[in-house]
C-alpha cells in the first residue's frame, strides 16, 4: 500500500511539474541512483550496483539526447560533452565496480544541477518581476536550449 501511494505521489509530481522542474527531478534521480550505487559497490552488492548505475546511465543519456540544439547549438554541444563524460564514467564504474569513476560523474551532475537551479531561480525572478535585471532574449534562448524536450 505504501509503495502504491508513493508511486501515485511521484506520478502526480511528474505530471504537474514544469519542464524546468522535470529536468531538476532528472538530476536528482541520477544523483540519488549514483549515491545508492556507491553504497551497493561498497557493500559488494554487484547486481544492485549494476541496476542502479544503469538507471543513472539512462537518465544521463536522456538528458543528453533531449536537448534542443536548434535554440543554442554551441551551449547544447558543451553541455552534451559533460553528459557524455558522466555517461562514460558511469559505464567505467559499472565495468570495474569502482567508486572513483562513479564519484566523478556525481561531482559533475551536482554542478550541473546547481547551475540549473540557479538558472531556474533567475528565470522565476524574471517571471515574477522582482526587479532583477531583465535577461537578454539571446541569453534566455541559450539557457532554454538546454532544457529537455517533453515531446519524446
């Protein structure tokens, strides 16, 4: 019953979240799976670590492939390189069953998450008209280009 309620809550959160919030949730999920995988590696729970790292890999690949290159191609290319670095580190952690490459991916994911959170706060401030300096149209387009596509 508790699992059912938890799944219903998560489904509601996902269905009502903005695209920006969904991307933040993806970062949180990838980081959480990595941290759980680290614990599994340390406990020598190989199958569990494989499953958890594989989930993080899936999220990172989704983040990488769903960016809108047409809006800000250079920014998307740079961010995609970070995602691919994380993906490579996750694959290495899975192959070697080592914490070090896993931690490298987590470090980058934390930085991407924090950057995304700052961008969300700035854009929310702009939307609310808090008196912050208005972003230039090209700067907004550059940042929006890094958001995930919800259309598939």
